[in-house]
C-alpha cells in the first residue's frame, strides 16, 4: 500500500468513526486533494465533512482552531507546510498555547497536516522543512511518518489525540509502496505518538532519522552490511515529544551516533538530539562525537545537480558512518 | 396594608435560623424601605433609541425599546460592577499588584452588558484582550477575575493566563494577538452550524484590528458558508495611540464587510446595543449568514495601564464623553426619570457593588500564588503524566493535563 493510500484509508476510517471529524483545506474536496490524499472522500461524505477553502491560510487555520475549541475535531490541510507560515500564529499562539493559558479549560483537538520539506525541483520557497520550527513549541505535538504504516497509524492517532498535532508528511513518499502487516490493516490500528521505532537492529552505529531520510539510512545500512558494519536505524516517528530514551538505549549499545534529516542544520532536529544525548547517560558511551547530516545551509536551488547535493544522500550517510567508526 | 406586608416579610425573612442571622433585622428594614417605594415604581417603560445606520439592509433594529424594572436593575448592577472592578484593577496595577498588560474596559460597559442581554448562555462569544467585562458577563466571578489579574491560584485560569487569557463556558477569551480571534470566532460559528443546535457566535474586535487581513479572509468564508457569526467591531475611536482617521481609509467599520450586511450602533446606549444584537442574532439564527455590527463606544482609560491616554486625545474629549454619554449615567437617568427606580435604590446597589469588589480585591490580594508544581501542567490534555524540562537539565516538572 502506498503512503498516499494509507493516508486516504486513515482519513476515511476516522471520518466514519467520529461524526465530529472533518477535513478542510484547499482543493481537498472536489479536486480530490492537491496530492490526491483525500481522493473519493468528498463524494462519500459531502460538503459538511470535506470543505474546500479559498486561498486564505491564516483565515481557515483560525477557523479550524476555533472549531476545535468549540468541540469539533478538524483536520486542517496545508497544501504544503511552506504555506503554513502564513498561518503560523494560529498554529502556535491559538492552538498550541490555549490549553496552558486556560489552565486546562480549553482543549484544542486539531490536526494540521500536509507535505513538508523538499520535493523535486519546486524551488526555495516550496522546499522548507518545518520540523524544527513546530518542534520548538510546547503545547504542540509534531509527528513525521516515513512508511505507510507510520502514515496510517500516526494520522489515526493524531485525529484521536485531544491536542493540536502537526503531521509533517513528505510529497516524495506519497507514491512509495510498503508492506502492511495484518495489524496495520485493522480499523483501529494506531501508532503511538511519542515512540520511535527501530527499523533495523544493529551494533556498530546508531542512525537516527525521520521521514524520507529513514529510507536513505536503510539503503546505506544495506550497503554497509557488506563491509561488516551493522547499522541500527531508528525511525523517530515523532519529533515532539521526542523519544530520547530509545535513542539513548541504542547509543549505549552501539557507542556511535549519526542523525540524518532534510532540514537545515542550525537549531535543527539533529542539533536537539545531540544536545539531549550530552545531557543523559548515553554520553559516557559515545566513542566519538555525535554527527549530524542535514540539508545544506542554503535555500533550496532548482537545478537537479544542485538540489541533489543540498540533501543528505546515501553516499553521505555511508561516508559519515565510516568517518565516525574510523574505517 | 404596609403593616401586614411588613409582618409577613419579617416572618419570611426570620425563617428557621433567625437567631443566627445578624443581618436579618437590617435586611427587613431594607426591604421595607424598598417596599415603601415599590408601589411607586412602574414595572416597565418604553424608550426611543437612536436609529442605526444600515448597510445592505432594508430594515434595521426597532427604534424603541421596552425596559422592565427588573432588567434595568440588573443592567445597572452589572455595568456598575464592571465599572468598579476595572477601577479597582487600575488601583491594584498602580500598586504593582497586577503586572504586565492590563487593558481596561470602563466606558464600554453598555457593549458587553447589552450584548449579553440579547443572547443566550448557550450562545458563544470571543473577544480580544480588553476582556474583563466579557469574562464577567459570561459568568466568571469578580473574585476569580481579580485573582487572575493578581496571578493567584484562585484566578479563573489558576494564575496562568493573566489579564488577556480568561475563559469561561462558551467564552473563548481573552486573546492577545490582534485580530486572531476573528477567524477563531468564525470557526466556533462553523461548529454551531455543524452541530445544528441553533447557537450563534459573537466575534468581537476593535477599530484597530479592523484593518487586519485575516478579518477579511474570515468575512469571505463566513459569508460563503453562511456561518452564524455576528462580527462586532467595538469602535472606541483609537487603536492604541492611533485615531481611526489615521488608521483607516474607511472608518465606516459597519460597511467594511462589503457583501455582509451591517449596522452601526450607539454603543453607549445599552438598549440600542441590546436591540441591535437581537436583530443581528435573529438574522444569523435564521440561516441568512453573518452580520456585522459596529458599536460606537469609548474607553476612559488609555489603551492599557502603560498608556496615560492623553497624548493622542484631549482631557476635554474624555470629560465630554463622561458627562454626556456615560452608559451607566444614561441608564440611571432613564430609570429614575421614568419611575423604574429611585436615586436611593440605585445608590444601595452602588454600596453593594462596592462591597463585592472590596471583598473580591481582598481575596485577590491574599490568595497565594499558584504552587511551583503548576508550572508544568496543562501542556497536553488527557495524557499520562510526563516530565517537562525547566531552565536546566536537572530541573524537571511533572506535567498533568
């Protein structure tokens, strides 16, 4: 099942399960979704549950948050998270902080979802990763699926969560098929928010990643195993609250840490992981400084060769592993 | 006749615990004083109210309003309570017992009391940061409001919100970011329509906020989807230090909704506000979509307690509004001149209100601050307890929703 179909199935199941759930965003209804994630849903659920909005991010995001405050469970789609910047005040100040400011009186059960980060040749203004921006803010939950199971389980868990959840999908992953376990095919399949998954067991080095980069880590691991290096690949699944314990447990085992992400290096997800490892028990188990692989510290260029070299590739991961292990 | 009445009242008031009620005697005499005049009061009167300017409407709210004695006394008491509460807040702020931002509502009382008089408790309301009056009319006690301002655990948000973040049932604050509450209000209206329970949402903003882009995005969606939302612009002539003429190319705020019908209302006359709101509420409830109301009002204080309020307007102007258009005086004069009440009766209400405010202030200044443990709470709802990081890795707080 592709990530797209998994998301579609999750939306369908949650819309069916709870009357209060509805989807709003640009082109989500009659166009079947800009990236076809909501295909068929408007036909099935109609205008009340699947709402096409005008191009008014700040307005419709505020509307989604207000609806959540009044007892509905909206799913607010951003065509890409780049456009969420126009509405970021509503996400952080209205959605993220209200439960705290009201001392628990006003919960905001809203899901903000859409593609995040780089795509292919879409240029600088359409390629930014917002994991660090939203991950910075208390009051929000931030999830970042990689596989179809991640996508389905995390979306369902996000909709059922009573808190504002930012779900950072990836456009290049939408068309990628994955095996779905028996369990994952159930209508009540949930992936817990706040728990990382070990995608591959290993002993020599820990590779921590989220979203598309998880795939690159697994590819690198497949190459490295031929040289006798066993990589442990940790799929974060959730950016906030981050499952630091899983990373620490892995580092205690492997003694080496490399973080891999698509976002920019400064103040990013990898930076946070390194800081947290320093503060915890795993620091004493490191045999080498922790390493970060990130997007290049530039706005995303258009030309293919330039764009490719602005994101961590499999060869970069392999290089970093060998450098860290001194081989 | 009066003797019988007195005797009956004494019996009723004394009741089973008469001996233990020190106030019983004075209560009786107070009631007797009132009852002496009761026969002299009328039960209701009809008043002419200013005609509203209309935009895209053939007819507007009625030009007369009926005020019952009961309603009048209630409105008077409520407005006076808000007035005194705000003045007490001024005092506490100058004593540095209230910190940070404090935006006072005195002068605008007819707006919040008039709006509330026209809607039901099951309707919804959201406003910006000049919200103490609304926190009160939507059901929060003066005690809880003042204690929130002083940052104590007995505050309506346990001291964690402060002046701009007070909430109650069907009252969504208290919002600090200018204009952000307007899309929120339309979202609440969307929920009203979605649930189909005939409820509406009053979405308030000021003349300053009226120039925010997100408000126009909201007008568009509210009209498109016929959301049961009354957009209400409280035009108090100044957005902080900027007069309306210096901020807006069009100061006809009731027309700014363009395709949305609008009315301009005398916001200093509580009956005008009430009748206009009833009119707008009827429009929304009948499924016709949103409406816009501009309430022309005035704030006596500056924008906030940091603003003396006289660098951009004259003391004469403030004084003129106070002497000619004060909402409480307007109501008082109407009631006294039409035998709905007397100067003495209203004075008694003043005394009671003063007492209530004093007691609330006493509570607000003696209640303890929230315990340090509260710092980490209310990050997530319905979440098993977890740890929240403090200023260093060694300082952790437990968080429960």
